[in-house]
C-alpha cells in the first residue's frame, strides 16, 4: 500500500491551532480566529493535495497509509498510531475541512461580538482535528480516539455558553449519551480483539470471512450502538435537540454536516462486518427507518428553527443509516446523501444562524415571518438548501435521497416494500416540515418582537452560505454523474449480484416527488393560508403535543434511566454509610461495648478477685477431671 | 486411693482412730472459722486447727514439724494475729451477710466443685509405686534427717530465707515506725506551755473521765458544770476508735431513774 | 487407715480456706484463711513425704512455715496501716480502685 | 544513580536537612524539601534510563544481612513494575510539595514537621516498592502508616483525627492479617530448607492448597484494604476528605498502589494456586468496586469524597486487570497504576486549590469557575477528562487495555465494567457542570486564578497525562516484560483469537 | 549418716549475693546514716550494687552449672539473659524511684495528718525503698534460676514481699496506694497458697522437689498423671497470677494504678521477666514431656488473656490502668512463647521480655512526668493536647505505645513477630491468630491515646509536664533508644540470645 508522510498534517495543523489558541490565552484574542481559520484551511489544502495524488493513482492503489508510531503494544494487542486515507476517508476529509473552513469563516463574523471567540476557534480546530482523526484512523482504536475526541469537542462547543445552566446540562447530556454509544464501540473493539486478534480495519477485513457470524453480528450490533450514539439515532437520539444550545456554526458543522454523520462512516467503514452479519445489517436498517420517521415527526412540531433543523438532521441521517444498512448497494448512496446533506444542511443551519443574527438571537419561528425581504441572500441560500432537502430535481437531495429510496424498495420482498414506504413517507413529512420552516420564517406576516431589526448578514457570513448553496445545488449532480462516487468507492466494498429492481427509478422518483408535493401542499394549507400565532397554540392534538415533547424521548429516559438511577445512587450512598461503614463502626462499637461490659469484672472488691482466681482454679481442676475421665 | 496402696499394716489402727476423731474436729473448726462473727473467735479456731495439724504431723512421723507447728506457728504466728486483732478492736464483729451480689453462690459452687473434683481426682490417682513410709528416712532421727537436708541440700534457700526475714522486718518498720521527725517536748516545755498558753483552762490538767457523770467508766465523758460533756476528758485513742459513749444518758439533768444499770 | 485420708483432709481444709478468703470481709480473717490454705498445703507435703519416704516434703513444709511467718509480718503491717488510715479492717471498704 | 538504597537515603538526608533549618524560615524549609524531592525525582529518572527493559530479572539488586537470626535481609531490587511505580512516586513528590506550598500552615504542628513527614514517607514509598524481602516489605508497609497518619490527623481538615484513626485501624488490621501469613511463610520456609524471607525462595515453597488459600487471604485482605476494594473501602473517602490535597495525592496515588502492587508482587508470586482459586471472587469484587465506586461518586456532595470514590472505581479496574491474567490486563493494570497516580493527583491538587480558595469542599458551593478562574477550571477539567479515561489521555490506554485484556478471558466482567465508563462521564461531568459551568455564584466572584507556582506544579502532571495518552510506549516497554513474566510464571497464556469459535 | 558440707559456687551466685549484700548495706545505712545523707547514699549503693551485679552476670555469661547451689540453682544461658534483663530494667527503674516526688514522706503517718504534713515539710524520705528494691531484685534474679520447688517458692515470696510493701508507699492518693498494697498482698498470698498446694502434688507425683526429678518422673511415667496434672494446674495458678494472666489478673489494674508509678514500672517490667523466666524454665524443662496436658490449658488462657486485656483496655480512662490491661494482653502474647516449647520460642520470649520490660519502664517514666499541682495526672482526658504542650514527651510516649502495638521498626514488632512465628512453628496456630486479632484490637486503644495527645486540643486545667529530672531523662531516653534500636537493628541482641538460649537440666 502506498505510504505518505503528509497525512499527519491533516490532523496536526488544526490540532496545532487548537493548542496554540488554548495555551496562548487572551494574548491570542486578536488573531486567534484568523489562525484557526488558516489552520482549517491549510488542512483543507492538504486534503486537496492528497486528493490530487490519489486521483493520479490507479483505482486499487489509491489508499494511502502513514504509520506514525507504535501506540499500544501489549502481547498480541498491537495498535499503531496509523492513518489511512482511502477513497472513503478522502470524502470525509474534504467535507470536514471544506465545510469546516467555510464555517470558520462564517464564525469570524458570527462570533465577532463574543468575548471568547478565540476559545471558540480553538474548539473548532480541536473538533476538526478530532474528526479527521476519526476518519483517518486505520484501526478501530484510532477511530475511537477521534470518536471521543469529537464528543469532547462537541461537549465543549454545545456548552460554549455554559454560563446558562440549561446549556451546560445540554452539553453534559450530549456527552453522556455519546458515552453510551462509545461503550458500544468499546464492546465492538473488545469482541474484535477477542475473536479476530486485531483491531485494525485491514486486519479484521482479512479475517472476517473465517470468523463466525455470531461474533460478527455481535460486533455489528455494537458498532450500530456506537453509531446511534454519535449520529443521534434511535434510541440514543435525545441529545441532538438539546445540542442546539451551541452556537449555530457549531450546529451547522458538528450537528449537521460532520460529526453526527460519523455513525454512517462507521457503518460504511465496517462494511466487511455488516456484509457478513445480516442480522446486524437488518437492525441497522430498522434503526435508520425508525429514526428517519422519528426525526421527521419531531420536525413537524418544532417551533425552534434550530431544533426543527436538528430533527431534520436526525431524520436525514436516518436515511443514511438506512442506506448503509442496505449493504454494498447502499453504502455509496449513504455516503452520497451524507455529502449532499453536508452541504445543504450546513447551509440551512448557517442560514438559520444568519436569521438569528438578524433577529437578536431569536430562535422561535413563530416570532419570524416575512424575512424574505430583509434577508434576501439568506432567503435564497436557505431556499436552495430547502429544495435540495426536498429532493427536487436537479438539486443535490434529488440524487442522493432518491437513490436511497430506490435502493430501499429494491431490498427485496416485504422488507423492500416496507422500507421503501417508510422512506417515501419520510420524504413527504420532510417536505411538510421544511416547507413549514420556510413559510414561518420567510413568508407571511412579520411576527417579530419589538426590538427586532432584521438585517442581512455581512459578507463573511453570507459568502460561506452562498458557497454551500452552490454545493446544495450541484453536488448531487456532480457526484452521481456517471456514478462518479459509486465507482470511486467501489474498490472498498465487496460486490454482490445486482438486485432485481422492484420499481423503475423513474417510478420511484415520481412517487417521491408526489409525496413531496403532498407534504408541501399540506404545509401551505396549514401555514400559508391561515394566520400563524406568534405563541404556540395550546389546544393542539395529542399527537402534536407528543411531537413537541420530542416524542416523549426525554420523559422516557428520565423515567426509565435517570430517576431510577438517581434513586439507586441515593440508596447506595445511604447503604454505604449505614451498612458497610455501619458494619465497620459496629465492630468498633461492639468492642467498646464489650470492653465496658468486661470492665465490670473489675469491681474493686478484693474478694471478688479472689473468687475469680478460685473459680479459675476450679475450672482447671474441672478440665483435669474431664481429661482424666 | 486404693491403687496408691499404702500398706494398711504400716498405719496402725491407733492412727486411724486419731484421724477419725481429730479430722472431723479440724474440719469443723475450720468451717466454724468461716461462720463465727468475731475475728478473735476465728483466730482461736485457727489455732485449734493448727494444733490438730501439728498432731497429724507427729502422727505422720514428722515430729520436728509438729513441734515447730505448735511453737512457731501456733505460738508465735497466731499470737501475732491476736495482737493485731487487739489493736484493731477485739470486739469488732463482722456481719456475715454478703454485700457483693452473687459472690456467695459463686464461692460455694466453686468450693463444692473444687473440693468435690479434687476428692474425686485423688480417689483415682495412682502413683505406680508403693508407699514407702519414713522409717528409713527417719532412721537417724527426724530432726537429724531434716537438719541434714536443710544444711546441705537446701542451704541456699535457707540462707536466702534470711533475706526474707530482713525484708519482713524492714517492711514492718517502714509501715509502722513513726520516726521522730521533731524532738518531743520535754516535761518542762510542756509545763511551760500549759501555763503560758492562751488560756489557763487546762493548766490543772485535763478532766478525768466520768466526773459528774453518772458513770465513771473510761469511755464516759466528764460533765462540765453546765452539764455538757467534756470531750477532752476521754482518751484520744478511744475517741478515734469511736468507742466513746455518748454521755447523754449519763447527764445529771436527764437522769432516767426508772432505768436500771446501763451496760 | 489410708494415708490418702490426709490428702482428703488437706483438700477440705484448702477449700475451706479458699472459701474463707472469698466470703469473709475482715482482712485479718481473710489472711487467716490464707494461712489455713498454707497449712493445708503443708499437710499435703507431710503426707506425701511419708508416702514418698523422704524428708524433702517436710523440709518444704518447714520452709513454708518460715516464709509464712515473714508473710504474716508484712501482711499484718499492711493491714494495720490500712486500718489506721481507714479505721476499718474490712476488705470491702478498700475498693477505691476499680473498673 | 544505580543504588536503590542510596535513593532511599536521599529523602532521609533531606528530612534531616529540613530538620535543621531554622524554625522561622519556613520558605527555606519548603525549598529544601522541594529541592530534595526534585533531586530524588531526577535520580529516579536517571536510574530508569539505566534500566534494562528486556531483562525480566530483578535489577539493581542489593542485599545486606539485617536480622540473620530470622534470615531477614535488607534486600532490594526492581523489575519493570516496581520501576514504574517508583517513578510515579518520586515524580509526584516534588509536585505535591510545590502544589501544596501552603498546606502545612494551619496544621497542628510546624511546617518543618510536615515536610519531615513527607520526606520520610517518600523514603518509605520507594522502599516499599524496591523491597524484595518479604519482611522488609512488611516493615515498610506498616511503618508507612505512621507518617500518613500524622499527616492526615495533623494537617487535615474536618474530622481529621477520626479519619486518621479509621485509616490507621483499617490498615493495621489488614497488616496484622498479613503478618500472620508472613509468619506462616517464614515457618514453612524454616521447614523447607532454612528460614528466609527472600521472595524468590518463598515462592518455591511447597504448601497444601488449604494453607495456600489461607495465607493468600491474609495477604490479599491487607492489599484489598490498601487498594480499597469493595467492601473494604469505607476508610478511604473519610481519609481523603480529611487529608490535605497533597497528602491525598500521596495516599491515593502512591500508598494505595502498594495494595495493587502487592497483589501482583506477593499474592500472585507467592500463592499462584490460591490466586487462581480466588480469582472468580476477586473479579466479582473488582467489578462491584468499579460500578459501586462510580455510582457512589455520582452521589457525593463533597468534592474530595467524590474523587475518593472515583478512585475506588479505578482501583476496581486495576484489580480486575491484575486478576484477568492476560498480558493486556496485566500491563494495563500496571500502566493504570501509574496513570491513576497522575490523574488523581491532578484532580486532588486542582480540587485542593479550588477548595482552598473557596473555603469549602462542597461541590454546590462552587459555580461558574470557568469564567472566573479559567486556567484552574481547565486544569480541573483536563484532570477530570483523564479520570474518565478520555481517549488521547493517559488513562484511556490503561483502562482500555484492562478492558480488552479482561474481555478475552472474562467477557461478562469486562462488559459490566465497561458500563463504568458511562458512569465515569457522569461523575466527572456533574461536578464539572456544577462547579465550573453555569453562572458564577455568589462567593466565587473574587477567586484568583492559578499563580505561577501553581501553574508550574500542575503543568508536568498535565503534560504527562497528555503525553502518555498518545505515546505510552516508553512505559509499556518497561512494563510488558515484567507483566509477561508474571503471567508466564502463573502458567497463563493469553487466550488466542477465537474467531467466534468458527 | 555423715554430714557433707555444702559446696556453693559463689562466682555463679555472685549477682544475687551482691544484691543481697547491697540490700544489707542499705539496711545498715538506714540504721546508722544521718537522714540527710541517706537518699544519695542509698541511691549510689543501689545503683552501684546493680551495676556490679550486672558486671558479674556478664562475667559468668558463658558458664553453665546445675550445681551452683547444691542443685537449688541452675545457671545457664537463659538464666544469664533473664538476670541481665532484670538488672537492666531495675537500674532504669531505680532512676525513676530516685525521684522523691513519688513516695510518701512517712509511711507510718496517717494520710492527711499533721504528722504527714510535717514529714513532707521536713523533706523526710522513705529511703527504705532502695533496700526493698534490692531485695526484690535479688528475689527476681533467683526466681528464674531456681531449680527446685523450695527455692522457687522462697524466691517467689522474696520478690513479692518487697513489692507488696512498696506498692503502699505512694505520696499522693495514699489511701488508694495502701489499698493496692492490701489487694496485692492478699491476692498474692492467696495465689501462693495455690502455688504451694500445686508444689505439694508435684512432690507427691514425682517424689522429688527438684525440677530434674520432676522431669524424670514425667519422662519415666508410671502410675497415672492425676497428681502431675493437679500439680501443674496449681503451680500454674501461682505463676500465672504473677504474670497477670486472665483470670488471675484482677490484681494488676488496681495495683498498677494505686502503686507509686516508679514501683509500677519496676513491678510491671521486672516481675514479668522474672515470672516468665521461671515459667519458661519449669515448663521447658520439667513439664516439657507432659506437653499434651498443659498446652491446651495455656492456649486457652493465653487466648482469653490477650483478648480480654486488649478489649478491656479500650474503655479505660486512666493511663496507668490502660497500661495495666495492656500488660495483661502482653502476658497473653508472652504465653504463646511458653506454648511454643521450642528453641525459637525460648529465644523469642527472652527477647520479648527484655524489649517489653524496657518499653514498659519507659512508658511509665513518661507517666511520672505528666503532673499537675496535686501530683501525677493519670486521667487520660487530661492528657489531651500533650503533644502540643510537650512534643518530645508526647512523641516518646507515642513511640512506646507504638512499640506496645507492635508497629514495625520498634522492638515490640520484632518481639511479636518472633514469638508468634515460634508459636506457629510449634503448631499453635489458634494462638497466633488470636494474637494477631487482639493486636488489632489493642492497636485501637494505643492509637486512641496518640490521638488524645496529638490531635486533641489541650484542656487548660493546669496539667503540666515536669521538666524531667536528669535521672528520669536517662530512663526515658535509654528506653526509647532501646525500643527503637531493637526494632531497627535487633540482630546483635537476637544473636546474643540465640547463642545463649538453651536450658540445661
């Protein structure tokens, strides 16, 4: 395999930036954001360089490796700090550094009034580095480092304004729920080592075919658990909505474009495991299907623009997971949707940020309205993203989403029909809630607060939005032209025989567009034709209430995990005090008590002492008597 | 102790008679020691036990010990006891009620157990050799035999015992000897003191006990002209020992003629 | 007549002495009871001396008497001292030190 | 620097120097103490450089007859395991001195006494790891209690004397059980070719399995008390809550390691069969410790007690790694001992500064420190991250090694233990949220950030935490041969990959 | 029947003879010397005598003889070691006794009387304690070297009588002191009656009163063992009384508390050495072959003793009583040395006795230093904060306590280790385990005192620490040095003991 010495710079540059910014402290306040952006940008440049190198090699020789040093080596457990850049990771590298750099630029302006902008850039750089490590690691353990690294960065960024207790709680929640997922990754690695004896991708791939299905299934399920945590999939999805507490660029970068898609990366990367573990694969699909509906349903009821987008993200990642769960035919489409989603969702988030920027950080869409006139650029970029997510041809989503729907229908049998229907339904709901967002935000009457003076964002903010909008428009076409991405990625996946097509592509597209049209229409009827209340109405259906409550996910967690957990903690604290320590103290008390009791023997009367001696002697005689008997 | 097989022929019948007469007496005396209230009686009973033991010693061919028992133990040691008893009040009698709860039952149980088990044990003891008797050992006379041992084999403990005696003497001195830390006033000084003191009340000497009282025993205080008892008419020792009688019943003013002789 | 009888007697006297030490309160009587125990031991020695046919036992008894005499001197001195301080010869009164 | 005895002598010499400093010049006293510990640390590092990594035999062996009547020698020597722990101890010592520059004030006794105790303790800390004579080990093991006892009782806070007594009684009790076992070993060695306390010789003893089991328990209970294993842990929270932060660092960081060190060095070496017999039980206790310690940590309101309970959880990992009997588990456990020393040190040191500034150790009394004292808050945060074994920080490597090593032989245990990592996130993030995040609560506004001395003190700790997270090889290279040696001696080989029994 | 003149080996007997001679000189001094000169003269005579005796013991250290005094005395290695220990302990105890503050000015005077006050004012002193001490020491030297029952009994009384007397001589709390003398005396006499009764049965069993004769009888067998068992049991009662083993211990807390502290120190340390010395000799030589009969008895007593002593000490409020119970517990530990019945057990016991004795004297020496205007303060509550007021005194005391507790690097640890390992070696595991557990209990109250001294704030009630007199300082420093030295470098002493510790018969 080709080796390269420059892979490390991809990670090292942003990491260096983060280190400098963190250590330099306030001294770097003046130039910190520039350094951060530069570091991210140069990393992007390195990524482009690598891409160019890669393009210059033959299809099978494209992957590049760099072994940095021997990281952990104990017995047969040998893990190198090694990087692997192949066709899959380069996609991510470019997405991360590219979108990342754009968001850096956006943030320069967005965060310009924040006292701690330098720290923000430090965190962003840290995130970029960690995310790159995640996708570049050549073994699950290296991936794990990045995996938790992005968790940390996410934690720091969600809690960037942690002086607000709710935000601090949100960041903690995100971290802890991610940790639950991480546990799955740990298990997967442990199982891998115990069964295969190695944790590197290459090693496991090599051994996968003579490893039992049971072990691979276990690994697969555990990897899925990890993916659900990081990618906010059912049942570990609850943190994502709260994660919107972070500054909007963070939501765009981490909670839309990159980090949350790590689960898709993990499953795609582990294709050799899932391909050999149909049960696990089925679970992946089920999780994806549930989440895509789950997220979509939540999205219909959210008034907070960021939370609505977050729900949408959850739903879209559900598509990707579903796609990835469909096996070799789906991997490429999942990745494609991931990339296109990276563009349009990041763009929309930035747009949302732009709206908030102009609206005094108001997030409630019911307080928006008629912003089209005041923020034309934002409206346009957002609108392009909107079209893309709806899957309107020829926008990006059309290519990627339809492929997933199509593949889902083609999964075969009842499964295929079921999955196809779900994806179709999802597309419809997506259309509904996205249209709702558009209408509430940009059209209709202004329902602003008194102080609001909406205005268009400055150049540094709209430029990235514009670039992303271009991506939203064109990426789908570019990636699918001549099956570019599919072919690019194909060396990585094992190929199976083509599935028979259940429905022709054109039919699928038509169905999808039909669903979208229905969704859009309902939204129009509901929000454009009627007056929208600036305060969320209370007399809504139970369904809406539940949807507003994020489908009771928090209540469920609270009732099933948190409360019992807290009670268990309290009980154990008391038990420790009363029973375990109590037993110890009891021994002490017993000694004290018996001591006081035995003191009584010492009555002070010489006659009783004599009696003691006498009795003692008598007992000795009695003992002798017994012996002699 | 059948197995011990002390040849019955060796111990003559008279000894048996002696034993069976004296042993019950000895035990009775010993028991009585515990049961009598007055210490003096105990001492006398103790002496009688000792004398009985002396007789047993002699009966068992331990002539020297028998004599020593009487002369030294009974004669000297018990007399010492009696002296001390006199010193601490010969009249004093103990109450025999037990004040420490549970002690007496414990003592009696222990005693019965101890005695009973010991007797039972001795009953089953065997020595594996026959009793010898002292005929051979005493062939040169009991005293000579003992002397032989005492001054040869046991000369070291014998000498050491002398140290013990010195210790005893020294100890008694330490505890009992009032060293004259200051010169005792002479007769002359006392006389001077009597007349040059603050008051001449005692110039003529202390009042004698019993004066003006209706009883002139040494433990009855004299009465002063006003009828109150004069404390200083009684010996300080009696006072200290609490043997002084209250003079109330002997005061002139309170004569109870209907009452007969007190005491 | 069995020489063991003397041993039984000795045991009885010893036991009585021991009981006396426990039940009597007057220090002097208590002490006399100790003497009784010593005498019982002496009787045992003399009896064993006869059984064993050597005079060592009698020598021990003799030593015991001497030692007992010394002990009496010391003991009575102590008792007198206590009596003088406390005006009581009861051993129960001497119970300052306890527990 | 190749003489272990000389190394042991250095702190003693330093303590004498401290003793002769004038009482009025407290700064001089501190400087002498600091200088001594730094010299010792440098000397240890120099020694580590000369250590032959691949040699599994004891190195730097020295042996002097001490009490020939009982066959007792003053015998010292180190293998990789001991070297790592000595390194940790001697590096922590100057940090503790520097970090707790003022913690001797407000004690019952003089500042001088404090540093004399610390230095004497350092000698013993080295001694306990280098001893190769069981008697010598026991002597130091017990004697160590005394300085710590006085450090807790004399310079601590709160219920310090009660905590000190609890600590001492617990430890003495364990020590006495161990003494009984040591006596038995000694007696058996006498019956099998001459009285000796030489570890090597004792490990060759023949004994019945019943005897071995009892003797093992004698040792193990002592060590389980030291390295608090559930349910023998209750002394630790009290002691740690009362001790000064510096003392707590030495207590949890070094002294408690004697327990886990002892399990490897003594329990496994001397009683291999009994170790195997008891492994199932110990594994269960270890797993309970992991989960229990973590849950209890979550429930704590006092910062120091919280850290103490996290340590109970961590010691559960170490114990589990030791008894998993795989090279990964074993090396991981050893590495864990080292890493735990530093991460706990960081937590206690920074926590101590926070407490000293705030005047309270109740977590709820803090709030929003990140805005007021960013450097301190960051240090605490990093320490916490290390404690929850964030990948990239040192603890991760060791914790993961332990888990992986355990999983290959005891998958169920490993799985349950892994839940500990979620709990770890909670017990770290809850205090982080309460103390560092949120609005700055009253009473916290005026707190000062770390000064230069404090920064210098914490910097090496954090540097080590990060450096070893990325590059643990220098330590692992030292540890691996020693661990492999132990595993091999126990007659274990790592389970081969099963391929899922296909 | 010819009388053959006895032959005594005066060289071997010289330590005892010197002491007796010194005591007699002391008596003469009492009789003829002027009051003013007596204290210093007596002190010099006593110390001189003791040192001379020690020198003499050293000179005969390699001698062995069973016929030094017509078979009444055995001089062998253990004898020399025990005698040397007793003399050394006595010397440092005498240094404490020399502090006049502890003894009544006039024993014959009534407590609280004018006479007493006057005696105090005139600075009268009961210098008789010196010859009494010497007599006691002589008795103690004789006790463990006796080789027949007569000598043993005489020695027992000889060491006891002076102690009975000395216990009653306290300057403060004289009623309590006299009471302790009475208790000690009555119970002592009571137990010696048992001792004698036991001796009678041994004589009956073996037809001999020498240890070797008894041993021959035990080895030879014949008959059954009833008399032997009774003899051993009662003889043990007497000996166990002296060492303070449960249930024959009851005198010791009261007497330790009531007696003048220097006497307590002397009594606690030296008597224990002497009594255990005698016990070791008689059990190791005469009764060795009847091991089956007494080992269970001693095992049970040892276990009860150590557990009881350790346990009851916890609740004590008086430092002297606490030390008394600690000494009971230590008696239990020492009994394991007897039970061991092997050479290691003998060596360990000898070491333990010496170490424990020295530490005990040191501890009591500290007790003498803590005083208020009314004399010694033994109430533990008033020892609070001693470490603050007098760090060195408190540190020294802590050192002694740690040694008692058997913490490594103190003599107590080496002692415990060696004695337990000897017992374990002989198979007495139950005792070892009980010993270890009761050590844990014992640690509790030793530590409690340390807590009181160091970790509790002083109560301002005028409790002060006397600046130690030079003599007391010597005692404390010597004891401390020995306690630590024997913990750190016990090898020379252990070797010395090992070379000598063999009983000859």
